[in-house]
């Protein structure tokens, strides 16, 4: 039986060669910011991959690391900031002075600005054994913006995928992995595998297809490798350079 989540992901990716900007157009703009997502769209990416955390006051913000130290002028864990505090930080100047004053965006802002123009791989960043409720917040925003067939929610945390599936059966899920043993995670209730690029060969894609899973991969900046992956049957290639990968693939 084909689930609604599978149908939604099939509508999003099946039969297409999709290029997603890795945290936006990460090579050219500060990662996980509105300018990075805008540039990915301008460069021809069909979608973007981004990372979400929950703030101290329960808001979803787009940051890769568990702390703000590397990508802002602040210091500390994302979870220890309120939304107002985290959005007072400069999240652009570290990359280039041209981006001084760029803020850390919320997932709501990103969906509001780009929800009708881009597809999304929303990675939930989480490590604890007990849920903090982030899966509810992500689900609610996806439904609010009617993005069920424009989003895949991914995580390295198998428990997070289980918690998410327990509260929603329509939003597609992807398991992020750096393990090449595909049988290890065959029992996971998800619609896609998101393996690290070097793990993928013909056997990997054939096995995933036999398990009724789509394959989306990261992070591919070599045009020849991107073409090879698409020829193998990979559905989405995530790249720091959407313009480079899109150019070799054509429109």
C-alpha cells in the first residue's frame, strides 16, 4: 500500500533531476540565511536544504551548528537563546562584509518568502534521547504553509523520525546516514534515504529502489559526479554550488 507521505514525495521528486542548494548557495553567501536561499533560487536550484533548531522560547530557527559561534557574532547554544536574542545577532559579516547585518531566519520566514518557489529538505538537528517537541513545531509550520508535497523532513536521529511519523503520516521523511550498510535501516518508517555521496553506487540505488525508497544525497560539488549520480537514479543532489551543477545538467 502506497502511503500519502510516499505519494507526496513522489509528486515532489519522481522522474526529475533536482538540484538543492546546501544551506542555500553556501559557497557564495552565508549559510542558512535568506540571501543564501535567494541566491540558490536565482542560480536555478529547485530546492534548498536547511537546518532547524528550537529556541528557548519554542521558535524554529535556521542554524546548522548546535551553537551560534561559527556563523554569527554571538556565542552559546541555540537552545539557550530566545528568538529575539538570536535575531539580534549578525549572521552575515563572518562570511563577508557585504552581508553585515543579515539575521538568523525562522523557518516560518523562509516558508513565507520562498514556499511557492522552492522545495525544501528540512533537517531537524537533534541529539537527545527524549523529544523536546521540535517535531510538533516543524509539522505545524509545514501544515500552516500547505507544504506537505514540497518538503521532506530529514534527520540523522532515527528516534526523531519515529517521533515525527507518530504525529504525522503525510509529510515525507528522509534518513540521513553515513553508513553504507543499507540493511541496517531498512526497517525505518521513512520514504527516502539521504546518504553521504561516497556511499552511493549502482547497488545502493538498486537496493533502495527495491525497498521503495527515494535517494537524495549530499554534498556534491563535482559536476561529473552529479551527472553520474543522476544517471544511477538518484533523485536529489545537494550542492554548495547550484549554478555549477545546474549548468552541467542543463535546464
